C-alpha cells in the first residue's frame, strides 16, 4: 500500500496532512509512505524527521509509483488525480459541496473520495472529527489575531499612570471555535460575553467564565444542527445583541449552518454604532459572513471599525493544527486497513457516511461544513 503526502504550502496554507509521528504509525500499518520535499517545513516538521519516521522524501510524487492512498488538506486537483492508482483513495478536506462534479467523475473511473468533513460527529468518531480539531485551532488563532490588531490591552492593568480597563470581547456562536475563543480571551484577562441560539450553550459559556447574552434561543433539529431562523426571530436576535455589539471592543463571529449561507448576525447599523477602533473578526466570511460587509481575506473599515474575514486561521498555528489533523486521519485510516489491505467499507458507521464518490446517493445527515451553531 503506497501512501502519499503532498507539499501543499501555497498561499496562506502552512499545514501538512501527516506529521512524522503519524507517518511512523502508517508504516506500522503496512504502508509505504512518500512525502514531497518541504511538505512539513512551514509547520515545523523537517524532511529529515519524515525520513527518520520511515518515509521516503521525494521531489514530486508523480515521479514515483502510483498512490493507493493520498491524504490531503487542500481540495483535490487534476494533478492529484494523475498520481492515483486505478482504484486509489483520496482522503482529506475534499470540500464535496464545491467539488462534487470532479469527485463524481473520478469515482466513475475507480477513484474513491472520502471527505473528512463528512465524518459523523458521534462519540464513536470523536477522535476522527477534523472539523472540531481545526475549529479548535481557528478559535484560538482568532483571539490572537484580535490581540495583535486591537489598539488596547486585553487585561485590566493597574499602573502608575492609572487603571486601564479590560477589553470587552463578544463571541457569537458557541461551537468548538467559539468555546476555544472564549477560553483564550478569558486567559488573556478580557471580560467575555457570548451568544448562541442554542439554549444549552449558556451553561457552557458560564463554565468558562463568560457571560451569556440573553437573546432569542431555539431548540435544535435532529442531529444537533441549528435550524435556519425566520426573519422575525432573526430580528429579535439582532435587537437583543445590539447593546452587546455596541459595547464590545472585539467581536469574533463563528456561526454557520451546514450547506447554507452563514446567518447574518450583525448588520451595518450595528457596526456603525460601535466605538472607533473596535474590531470584528468574521470567521464565517467564506460562507457568506455573519457580518454585513465582511469579505474573505479582506480588511473592511466602516466608521473606523475594522472587519476582518480571515480564512486561514487554523494555518496560523500550523504545527498543532497538523498534529491534530494527522491524528484524525490516522484514526480513520486504521478502520480501513483489514488484514494488511486498504479496504473501503460503505457499511462502516464512520467511513461509510464520509464516502462522497462513488456513491449512489448522499448519505443521511451529511455534514459538509463546520457549524459553529451546532456543537
């Protein structure tokens, strides 16, 4: 079994799909592992470390034997297809919503595509939940980005020049990223407020030392995901949140609904009411944005309030993001190795729902994207 790891360091991507530690485990499972030169360097893993773990480091995977299992972080490309054996498996963040036509065509030629985004979010699959692991990194990185961009201190400081008040931080969406953001901001000494449409998150917020914003909540649909709210409910939310938004120095929004446009939580009038110098980080900018006017990877300024829409937050802490990603993938692959052979079992309760091609119909409970309103 030949396993390949590509060098995906382009643009803002710094993560790698497997670390030397996970490579060592793959070789124990019976894989021959090839890693492209420099694949792990931006995440802190040298070519030598991969070699010592049992991998071969090659300039380009296309120059060697065909790949039976290709592990990816970036969505698949035609150059990936060229690497694969006739019945190969591509596994990773394949973004099935955007790439289904390509993946289906590959499936018709014998290539199986497995989406880590579609792994069921169950107790059985907890160690394979890449959405949660990468959201943990993103929530942490979002707060650190806020610290570097905010023109004031996070904690209260008592100095000879007077007492400096702590920053007010508002987190909208209390999923994995939101909870990590709350915890990180509290560690840095901020006063943290948070809101999520799910009523049960109030206890989670308060357990981390945050203060829950009393606004409209609703029960979840089957599977734990937030239903898209009607306009009347959305308006009540905005009215209740307006005061918290106005008083915040830093706002981090994380709310998303799988397969749909991100819910609009903050409109332009709410942004305009904020103090000059305030900062908003919209983690949902790539899926439509929680904040009116936000844009992916752009900086927008409205009435001296800065709105950021970063899409590379997990990559900003690439070492540990890669460690968690590598472990998630390893645990899933362990379920696919049977008697020393790579086996794709459509009936497996974890692997089956994550197979996006070839497949006759979408699996029930499909989970195509992180939902920060769904944890």
